[in-house]
C-alpha cells in the first residue's frame, strides 16, 4: 500500500503552487503576454497557412503571406478608426462651445431659484486638467515607458507569430516525443481540441463584437446621432472589459447626445437602449456564444474574466478564457484529472459529449462483432 499525504497537506501544497504561479505570471507579464497573444493569432491563421502549403507554396512563403494578410486586416481596422476619429475631431470646437453654453444655462437656471451657481467654466476645466498633468509628471514618465514597451511588443508579436507558424509541426513533434509513443493518440487529440478551442473562442469574440456593433450603431442611427458608426463600434469593442467597458462605451454617445440635441429624451433613450443591449450581451450573447464556443459554463467564464483582469488587466481578460478552456482539454486527457475538466466545462456540452462517446463505443463493438463473424464464416 502506497503512503498517501494527508488532505490538508495537499491543500497547502496546491495553494502554495497557485500563489507561486500567480506571482510568476504577474512578474513575467511582459514576456508571457506577447508569446500568448502570438500563439493565439498563429493558431487562428494556421488553417490559411496550411491551405497555402497544400497548394505547393514553400513554407516560408506561406507563413509570410499569412502574416501579411493578418497585418493588412489589422491595418484596415486601424485605418477605419483613424478616419472616424479625424471626422469626430472636427466637432471638438463645437462640443467645447456647447459645453460652455450648457454650463451657463445650468448656472442661470440655478441662480433663478437660488443664490448658488456651478463654480466651473471651460477655462477652469482646462486649468484643472493642466494642474493634474503638472502634478503627475512621474505618471506621465511611466506612461512614456509603457508606450515604449507597447511599441516593442507590437514589433515582437509578428516575429513570434512567424516563428510559431513556421515551426508548428516541429513543436507538435516535440510534444509527441516528450509524452512517448503510448500517448500519441491522446496528445494528437489534445492538440486538435486546443486548436479548435482557440479558433472558436476568437470567432466567438468577433461574433459578439459584430452583433453589438450592429445593435449599437442601429440604435444611435435611430436617434439621429452623428458619428453613430464610430460610437457603436467603439462601444462594442470596449465591451470586452467587464463593468467599466460598457459604462465607458455608453457614456460617450450619451454625453454627445446631451451636447448636440435639444431634448433630454435623446440621452435618456440612448441610456435605456444601451442598458437593454447590455442585458442581452451579458445574459445571452457572451455566455452562449463565447462560453459555448470554448465549452465552458458561464460561471467559469466570469471567473476567468475577473482573474485575468487581476493578473494581466485587459490582456488577461482576453487570454484567460481560451487559457482556461485549454486547461479543460488537458484535464480531460489526463487520467485522474477528469473531474477538474468537468468543473470547467459546459454541463449540456458534457452530456452531449458523453452520449457521443457511448454511441461511438457501441459502433466499435458492433464493428468488432461483424469482423469476428466474418472471420468465422
């Protein structure tokens, strides 16, 4: 009989391991985040690379064309936002003037019924901003350093993507060798599932953003808001940030409507509409589309968002959902770890998967009986 550790020692060891893992992830953020983002994007465009290779393209050329296609797509998105922001910038002076008028109107209304007034003007607002910037030069310096780090990351990510795509077969061969011949089927199955998880997660996120962008833009167009496309798409993209993202995304068009429309019903109507859209997003779209795509239940999806935000911020919220789904795939393939995979999984999907396995097992049994009967005859 093998000696076993007491349960409380196991719990302590697990907690220490989790603490060390979180500490290392926080400290190694600048190293791990670019690698994981690159791996995510590399898996996403790998089908296009494989298709080019099947059509007699040399590997280096297939990888280069795939990377160029990805960069062009990202460049088009940036170009779209650049043009939209330029168009919005033309209204800045008008918005500044309207803000001053609105403050004066509110002051006049208050003075009509009391001796008080709002002690604020546009010049005072500018002074407050300037004072804040002056008193926080150290923060600005850190911001410049962060910008330099971001630029370095933007340069290194394409390099990582290229290397991941070029050496993807080599990396899979390494995994097969590392786990031995007896586990080849398990490793191949896990690698295939991980690819599907990453591709489905990214597709799910894009689908949610597209749905929200359409709903937001249509709502703003219905209220006659200028720059509806910019506000709608921007709010949809901010929605990946829990709680704060939807607030920021809805605040911009609400404030714009308050400054440009002559009735309070416009900002109130936008607030109510965006709130309803947000209810659909948080209770239907994201749990069903994103959570379902990666076969995770909504509870684990929310936990992944919060933990990712705590460790890596926005990057963590983007990376932790597919990361947790990959853990589920690994747990499902390791004997003794299946309960943890079940904990992370979608209950309905687990039932479907169980039924599928039962059917496959019965088919194998019938096939074996038919082969056995054929040999006897």
